[in-house]
């Protein structure tokens, strides 16, 4: 069974909620009793306090520095998850348009975004990977529409283990990207985007808060038909405190951002660490490739989510059983495709991945 609190938390390979840094977990446990320098529990501090306003401002500043954002970018901390953004984006930028927005259907989650957009205006599914079982991604040779209101895509599909290695689309068309599962895991050229969103429960913190980065110049005058709660401009004016926000979740994001900047050393360092982690897993899988089937094709495999299945279903169930007894959690694949899914988010340590790789090698050898 589990070897204890530290081991279990460090070896949580779940696709979400994802693992958090041990330092952050300890800081949170202290903050539940008393936030340093405040003298109150984080659970009891008003969202209208100067302290919380400073938390939001510091979070915004860390993201600006990490991503190199200029002043045209607004940084928002919203509720509703990425699912709410499936509707909020087209409500702002598609309703009333005659040209269709371009959408890439690359997996389970991008498939969820299309019906919501279609409620707001014309949509063109420019590429659909369903016939291939969502095992690959498109290249840059698609027939992009230079008059499209925007292009929407998901940078990393967590269910199928697919990740774009390039930025698709035309630079003259606003890009909207759901980066929920690889946000701040690697450097991104933000200048090529108009809106980026990511719920926090992968690389940034617990469920409850969604980060939205949106260009002020693009959002100006949009969404005026919406309630204030759903309007980007109203949330910008209120500094993300239009109503009661998820204080604990946003404070957790702050602690993770401090860790990412000051201990990891930024996105380039984080990307190098993530490359080392995924290499450890793939090295084992390559040695025993005859026993497994990789879901995604080689050119578009995710660095965040490694997805495969055993050729023998009985052995796969034995793998889950022995892995859990050894203290490795969250390895089951998504219910839509099954198999094994190993999630390697930012806070997953190299040592923990090495432990899993050693376990896997031993299991493969005897199976």
C-alpha cells in the first residue's frame, strides 16, 4: 500500500487534479491556520482586503514576467473552468459574425468546445482527427481562412496524449488557445496569440480558478450583451474581484508561481526538466515496445501526458494493481479510451518519475 503522505503526494501521476510542489503543500497547510504576516487563516480573509488584492497583483506580475507579456495583455483569474471558456470566447468574438471561426478537433476536450461555439455563430471544423481515433495532429498545410474571426485550438490534449510542437494558423488571424494542461510548462511566444486560457488544476494549483490572458485591444467593445460576470472587460475593470473569487485557489497559484520563478528558474528551466522526465518514461516504453501500444503517433506525443495500453488487458489490470500497492497513484487512462496515462506536470519531480520508470521496467521484465 501507500508508503506515506510524502510518497503518495510526490507520486500522484493523475491527469488532474495534478501534483503540487511539496513546499507549496506545506505552505498551504500553514496558511490554513495562519497566513504569514497576516495572523488569520487564508480561509477567513476577505476577498475585499488589501492583502488579497496584492495576491492577485503579484500573481499577474509573475505571469507577465514568465511569459513576457506587454501592457496590452490583461491577466484574469476567473471561475467556471476551461469549460466556461468554451462558451465565453465565442460569445465575445463570434456572435454576430458572418465568417466562421476555425476550430481544430484534435481530441476529447476540443470536441467539447465545438458545440458551444456553434450556439453563438458559424463554425468551421478545419481539421477533425476522429477518424484516426485522435492519434495524430494536423500540420501547417491546412487551408487557413485569413478572414476567420479567430482560430481556436487546444495545445495539449490530456486524454489522448497529443501536444502541438508548433503554433498553428496565420498570424493575421487571432489565435485562441486552451493551454489548460501545458500552461507554463515551456516558453510560449505570447505575441502570436490574442487569448490564452487554462484552468489551474494541472500545473498551477487546485480546481476553482481559471487563468485567462486576453488582449485589451481585442476585447474592447465586445460582449456587451453579456452579464457583467461573463464579460472580460468587466472582469478586467474589477481586477478579477467582480464577485467573490476562489481565494484559496488563487493564493495557491501564487505560491506555485513563486516556486516556478524563484526555485525552478523560469519556463526555459521548467521545459528542460519536463523533457528529462518524459525521456525517462519513453526510454522504458521503447525497451518493451512489443508489450504495449502507444496511442499517439511519434511526431506529436505530449510531454505532459504519456498515453498507452498493454496488448494484454489482463496484464494491464495487474499493472494497475501492483502500481497502486507500490504507492503510484492516478495511472488509469481516461474513461473514453482506457489504457494507461502517466501525467508529468510541472511539480512532478525527476526522482518520482525515475521511481516510476524503475517500477515499470521491473514489471515489464517479469510480465
